[in-house]
C-alpha cells in the first residue's frame, strides 16, 4: 500500500535534505520509509529539470508551509482586535 505524502511532509523532506540530512535520516524523522523519501525526491528532481529549481522549490515549500503561515497571520489579526 502506498501512502500519499501530505504537502507538509513534502516540504519537510525538501527542507531536511537541504539542511544536509540523509534520505534515511529524513525518513526516520518524518516516520516515513526510505523508499517514500527517495521516490519523492526523484520526482522533485525530474520536475526541477523541466521547470527549474526555484519554481519547483517555491511550489513545494509554499504548499507545505503556506497554510500554517496563513493560520498564524489570522490568529495575530484576531488578537490585535
């Protein structure tokens, strides 16, 4: 059975690999299999070769952490009223 990765998990995989964690370390930290991490990173690499590194990175990171930033902003706005 293949588990679909959430946008947040995808952004964390990219973040942790960018920070120098190995694929195995990323998998362990996120409670995923090494195969899931490897498969996703291969897909990211393929997409980046077609669309460019920055475009793919921003798409993944904004989808993963964007909603959390919006929630924090909404909370701040409520508190300031």
